[in-house]
C-alpha cells in the first residue's frame, strides 16, 4: 500500500468510525449472534490473491458489525466502563501509524519521555505524592502479576538470582479479599505461589476486607512456619465496588513486613475528584497500585498505569541488559523494558496524552461527576420503589440490584431464575445491556454507569425498561 492509497483509505476509515459513533444510540446494544455464526461466514483459508479494502469494508459491515457488543453505546451498563474517548482513539491511531517500538530510551526517546510525563500527570491528578513512579502496562492483570513478583523477590531476598521459589525453605503466602478480581488469584498462581498458599480474607457486611481477620491469618501462618509475602487490597471491587480499608490494611502489612498492592483498576479514576479520595485513605502506605486509564477515565484499551514507591526494586527484579540494547545514555534515562514483563512496548502514552490534553482535567472531572449524579438518581428511584432492593452501598457509579416480586415469597432458586430471566430479557431487547453476578451465593444484577455518551435520559430509559421486564410474569 502506498502512502497515497493509505491517505484515501484512511479518510474512509475515519469517516466510518465517526459515522459509527454518531449512530451508536440507534443500534441494538447487544448482538443476537449465535455461537459459530460469525466464523461460518468467514473463509477457512486466507486469500491467495490481494483483495481490495472495499471488500474488507463490506465484510466489516455485513459480517462483523452484527456480532459486536457495543461497549461505547450510551445504554451500555454492563461490566465496568471500557471507554474509548475519540481523542484517545486518535492517539492510538497515531501510535499504530508511527509504528515505533520502545525497547529502550535509545530506541525511541520520545516514547519513553512522554510516558514519564503522562504517568506523572495522572499521579498528580489523582492526588498521589511525588514518592510514586509510574509506568504503562497493558492491563491490571499484568500490573498485579508484576506487583506479586516484586513482592516475592523482596520477601525471598531476590531468590530469582539463585534457586527461585524452589530454594525457599518456607511457603510464601498471599492474602486477597473474597471480592477481589479473578485476575488477582491468576497473578498469584502465575507468580508461583500455588493455590494452596493463597488466603481469602473474610469481608464485612459491606463486602470490604476485614483488617482484623487479615491480622489473624498472617499470625496463624507465621506460627505455622509460612512466610507471609503480599496482600492485595481492592478499592472498587468488581461485583459491588466495595472499598477495602487501605489504611488499616497497610498498618497490618507494615507490622508484618508484607508487600501491599492496591487494585484500583476501576475506582482509581474517581480519585481525580478530590471528594472521592477519602475512599482510598492510606494509599500512600502501599507499595504498589494500579489504575486503569482505559476504564472510566476514557483512554482507549489498553492503558493500565502501574505505580510503585520503590522503582529501584522494580528495576532490579525485571532488568535485562543485553549488549545490543545498551547505550551511552543508560545512566541518565529510564529504560521501561526494566519496568515490567515485555521487552518491547507500544507508544501507549500517546492516547493518554491526547485524551488529557483534549479534555483537560476539568472536562474529565465533569464527566465523572455526571456519572456519579446519574448513579445517585437511579439509587434513589430503586430505594423508593416497592419490590426493588439495593444490595450494597453505592460508593461510585455501580449499583447492585435485585427485584423481589410482590405476593408469595419466592424461594432462593425461584428468585434466582426470576433475576436471570428479566436481565436476559433486558439484554435481548437491544435497548440496554446489564451483567448479572452472584453476591452471597445468589444472583443479582449490576448496573454500571459510565459510558462517555451516557446521559440521564439513558439512565431513565434503563429504569423504565428494568421495571417493564421485571414486571412480566
């Protein structure tokens, strides 16, 4: 493809994306696609001869579009927001178009230094002190894995340089909350701790980790000859957006010399609002934390910000220095290949840079405050409605809801069937999208507000649709 051909098709592609975003509200939020339906429409073997982009665009519209769940839709209330503000989309497009690779500072100085600047911008706007250093990872899953490997190496005095975990005379233990994201347990397993050494700490009535229970478990493991290594606290859990008490947990961790990692993947974005920062009181006592800029904040996926207090430790654990990557500037610069798992890195900072510059901090704050106000409005409607229950405190923009029909009380299984039936009808309607989840062993429905295009009119329409579908026999 020549630059001139690229120019023509690029204009066509940008127009296609702009048209898609403009008509999003008119599309069904969720597809009605059956398993295998998309694959059957695609050839099993690659084309031998070149094909035109006109053919690619036709198949995009005919085959792929009908099979998409539209995460940017104003009536998307599922999972957590995974926003892709158009300013960040342009930044991502720039990154791909430039095609540069960050193996070291020398390989792309601007890539490294813009990443330093943008992570520091986010550090400032969420209220973290200058004791923290940031790096962009792909996802919170990777960030948590990096944190637990760092914790392991601190606890074992850099066992990776000798026999690794095999040389440790004691079993290393990790402590997580029952409502932590599944990626936390996965990271613990991949870091080599073993499932039998992952401790699930009991939670309180609001689904937050109990520091007293954590203290007891660490003391019991120590007495049994284990070596407590790390605790992962969550601010904004996936199911209920619960907030573990970071300050109290940090005090326990510090007393026992245990690494504290804080998963703020979703709720970290809320800390751009000073009024939300009490929710992670004590964050300065943690060793590491993750904030996903690609969730509520609005950067296009993937853009996960990992912050550490001891960057030298991180580099010691993950450094690699082959001769072909060495340069005379190494003593003066950051080489982000030493700040995580991959050797190469994309120019992810561009999409964050474009987002923050185009929106400004005030613009980002206004959008998040709008979402919080919409969540409070819906919470008030549900609290006042007969037969509807809020099952957890509404800390931010996620509500946990159950409809309990009037009349003879349903047993637990019948109520579960009713819950799954009405949320399925909502999703199949194409008018909104919600995700069910289990809480205390029973099904409930999560309403997660936060898509860039979602206004109160969409939340009002959702509430009407929920009542309509839940009221059906």
